[in-house]
C-alpha cells in the first residue's frame, strides 16, 4: 500500500509570452485569468481552508500589467485573497533563460518589492517552469531577495533534469548559503496523469495510481505529492479550471486514494520546513540549462540583445554620476529598454508551429513580436547611451565641428583604446545632436582600414576628453609586423596558412613557443563547420536527434538519441585570400563558398601590441529548414586531463566539478567567456555576440554525464542552429555577423578570464566633444578589496544615491574587506542592500570612503549616497 497520504495540487496558468497566442493577446488574456481566479476564490472563501479554491500567480509580469488597468474595487478583492492565501504571489517576473545576466536577474525581481509593499505579504517563493535550468548566480540572487523556496517544473522535451524528481534539496549558492528547492514534475502533470479532460474518476485513479506506484518503486521518501494543474486543451497560457475543485471534491468524497487538496507554493514551503534534515540533502553547482540552444535559432537578435545590455551598462554608469538627477522620461526609457531585454530573454521564442508551419501568418506574427523585443531594446539602449555621452561631453544642441573626443571606460579594468575618428562625426560645417544620435555605439564594427589617430589608456571607471590636435602625440611603441606569402608574424604569434586552400596550417604563440593547433585534427583554427544528420546513416529530421514521446517525458524518461550520426562539412571553395597590414596589426581575410551560406567571410586579426586574436565572421545564410548547426572550431593542443571554466551570469563554473549532476554538459551558455587549459597553457574565448559553446568536441545530444578529458580537446563556438522542433525558428536566412576574441595564457587566472570577457563585450566608449580646448579627465569610482570587483554601477531606483554591485571570487578567505570611494565627492551614507535595493545594514563611512566586508563568492548590492565637493 502506498505511503503517500496527501496530494497537493497547485493551480496556475503556465506563462508563455507567445507560443499559444500573439504576445499582446496573451497579456490581455492573462489579465482576464486573474479576474476569473478572484471569482473562483470568492465562491469558496467561507469554506474550510482545505476546501477552498487556490490560484498561484507564477510570475509577477501579468500581475503588474493587471494592476495598471484594474478597477480599484477589483484590486481590493484581489488584495483580500492575497492576504488570505487563496491567491499566491511568487517572485519571478517571467520564466527566463540563461541568457539573463546577473543584473537582469536582479531587475526581474524588482516587482517583488513593490508587491510586498502594496499588499503586505512576504512573497517567499519563486517558480521556473519549462526552462531546464538557471545559472548558479540565480540561487544567491533569490536568497538575497528574501526568497526561501525555489520550485521547478522542467520540461525534458529536448532537455534533461539534474538528480531525480520529484525531490527536495538545498541548493548551495556560490557564497555558501542554502536555498530550499523543490525539484518538481513537469507542470500540468496532475491534469495529464489524471486525464481530467475525461471527467472520469476511474481514469483519474488509474493514472494517479500508475504515478504513485512508480514513485514507490523508485524509493520516493515523502508522504505527500506536489503536482501542478493547468487547464485544457492547451495546458499553456490557460485560465483557471472552473471544474478542478469539483472533481477534487468528488475524489475525496469517494475515498479513492490519498486526500487531494488545492495548495500554493507558500503552503509547500511551510510543509518542507518540517522535513527532517536528513531528507533534504545539500547540492552546490550550476544548474546548466539544455533548452538555451534554441537561442541560436535567432542569432542576429541574440547578438543585438547582448549588445543592448552592454550599452545599458555603459549608459547607467554615466547616469549614476550625472550632476542632474535622472528625469521621469529618462527613467521610463531605461525601464522600457530593460523590459524589452527581459522579454527577449524569456523562454518562449515564437509560435507552437514555428517549425511545422514556418510560413503561416500566425508564426510570422509571433516571431515579429519576439524579434521586436530585441530591436526595440537595441534602439532605446543606443539612444540612452548616446544621450548620456552627449550630456557628459557637455555638447550644445548645435555647433561647428568637434574640438575633441570623449572616452569613457565603464568597467572595473584598465582598458586601452586605439582612437579612430568616424568621418561622419568630424565633417566640416554644422553639427547637431540629432545627427550625432544617428550613430549607435552599442553595435560594434571593426574598421581597421581607418587610421589610428592616437592611443589612450583609461584606468577603471574613468574618462578622458582629448583635443583632436593632441591625439597624434598620444601613442605607444608598436611592435613590428612581417607579412610574406602564407605567413604573418607579429611580436606574439607566427600564423601560417595555405594561400591556395585558405587552411590555417599553424599558429604558434611565441613567448612559450606553443603550437596552439592540434595537428591531428580534421579541423583547423576558426574553421567553419556545418553539421546535419547524416542522411546515409539516419533521416535528416529533428526526430533523429530527439524522438519525443510525451508519456516518456512525463515520466522523466529520456528521448535523446545519443547515437545519432552527423555529417560535418567545412567550406567547399576558397574565393579569395588576402593579408593586410594596418595600424593595429594584420588581418587575414578569407572569403568562401560553404554549405548553408551564400557567402562566408572570415577575418583573423593579430595585433602589434597585445596578445588577443580577434575573429570575425560574416555569413549570408541560406534558408535551410532541415536541421543544421554551424560552428567555428578551435582544435587545441593541450595535454590530457585538461580543465575548463565558463562564466555563468558572473559566477565562474568549472566544467563538471561545479555543475549539478545531470545538467547540460554537452553545451553551455557563456555570459562572457570560457577558458580551456592544462597545467602549462590554455586559451580564453570571449563571446560578446553568441553565448553558446561546446567544450571537448561535437557533443549535441550525447547527454554526457561528464566530458572526457582526452588530449587535444576541441573548443567549439556555436553561433547558430535550428535543431529545436516547435517554437524556435525553422530557419534564419540573411546576413549574420559574429565576433569572438581568443587569448592564450600560461596559467589560468580567474580574474584574467573575467577581464578578457569584459573587455570584449564592454569596450571604451567614444563620442565627439564639441568644446575641448585642453585635455581633462578623471576617475568616477574607486573600489578596492582582495578579489572584489565592481560589476555594475547605476542610479538607485528610488533616486537616493547610486547602486554598486560587487562580486568576489569563490577562492580566498571566507570574507574580505572592501572600500568604495567617489573621487571628488563626499560619501555621506552607505548601506549594504539586497538585490531589490532595500537597505539591510549601514556601512562604515569615514574619510569619504565606505567600508564593508564581502564573503567569498558573494554578489553584493551597495548603496552609496554622496555629494559633490
């Protein structure tokens, strides 16, 4: 006989922003769902607690939108049920993906503070449905925001789960706190297991008995179940089920099995807190997501979105130190830009028939809305960055030509910039702000053909205004470049290539005399690789990769075909090959015919004065709807036993060792960079445009429990694919461009990896300065502390000072002191705040310096209130 005594059913909509309805329609429907839930709660408000209807608002975004238009009487009704517990508010604003940065994660929780204050409830739980995982950083962001329970409802369609489910554990955060986690079944499974559409108690009992018997056989340790119910027929974006409570009551009255009651995540939290400690193990590690490979189905929009975040970081850094406070219109624009960024990073890419019906109006409409999020964020963030640079430069609305150039380093690392002056900014005649705003500096494009007017070094968080007449005198000694047939030699590298075939035949790092390329590999440096299922070995279909069986997926049985056979082809014909020297160094340009593209151009740039290698690819993609992936290969010459580290929303994760068991190892989402190394040497690959990489080899669909560490691993940049079979795009024809930066090293240093990633994604910003008779400059922020880095700086949301996000690596002492100073200003007050910008404790302020301590692995929010001297 089953030991399960009770089945707790939490009822919700499952929010997909798109998929089943056009996005604007979906938001309106979600408002009506809240109204319906209020009515259902009211019908049972006077019943005993165990007999009431309960509704879970699994995300805050629909609630916030509903509050904007709801009548006051309706809001009072809603408030009553929130306070009584019949309507449960949870923390996440949407179900997001690992594309989200640490800053984005924190902003996604800002509505929690508003809702707590508005309704006087704690909001202690957070939910993620569908998505297969979140960066390790997410656990400590939730904990920092006062969230006590994280619950999941993973969909293993093209995915996977850690550990086993259902299960309860404490997710150890990077700073060694613990977040109670319920690793639940796929959402809607109470509805599916019980076949509620049949309205048949016998079928309901048979389905639930099958499930409970399976759990018994697997040793499930608890005497209760916690299952999700959504509505039919769609199961996604569904309204409250008007018949759910009635069938539960009929079950209980018939005594067919364990008592079933409606519940909420808050009720689950209270129950889990009573569990014996031995039933709740602790697991540290990154919850590395499987699903995010779909983000490469819209590679250009993903690139734009990532550039938007970089632009916003630069703009908000300047806004934090602006003399005039941020106005209401500017605040609204920043919020709009972030809202668009978050909506692009949400997990629902498009219509549920994106692959089966790619040319239908329905599919095109939903994709148009999704793409608009990326485009809107890019445009608004570009405007905001230009506006902040214009304000900081002190430019008038109309003038003659600029006298100088403004340079701003928005990062915690010293940066060097080779100053190139865009011709459109420095023409003779009239200049206006409107014309300057035509150029958006958040979309980087390298033009090494333009001469370097000068070179400038900027310390962390600093700026310089330099007269044009002085630029020529600002420079540094530059190394010699030697070009000959099939050979480029710089102070750092010897690159050899075959001019007839375009193949890179060798790349030697000169300081250590390291031949970097695996000589036994079929592939070579930055080689284009197109992968498809091999039609001679298996069908060229998506079902070859993952043959979905809903019943298996609902019972956590994998449907991956680990043995699928791929056909991989490189470029087929070299159209041109040229090497050119320029002020920065030398660039090898290769133009190809290649499968899957009309034209492929690759540029490999070696520099005179720094060891980075910049890699750019421009593709004119054909409209291919059969499954395909495109990679750029880096076959590395490393010893067996090599290791790898990637950054996951600012937390550095060691491949395998710092990942939860069962999560994705075959591919990972990189926030900014990944390093692969042995005991003597390695490389860091910065990925500003395309976040996906595979480490060790071609791994898609292998479900690797661990990545083998054989000699000479392949590092694969993975910019695009169309492997997903439902809502991600079937194809992405047209021009695409990608930038990568790779740098070798002798010894892996975590801080150096972080620096390389930041430099590639957050370069020094450049803007014309109209009035610039003499050079000026300064530092806007100084942060000290062993292993402590300021990762984001912004105006406080409430206008009281600035917010500085601090991060400290997981190595070193358990805690370390830090200081924050605003040069030229007097720090009056400082606070350690939480992720929601609520002050938690006051920091010591003396001598115009704020002082505190930061734990290893910590991600801290600090509020600094200062006045100008």
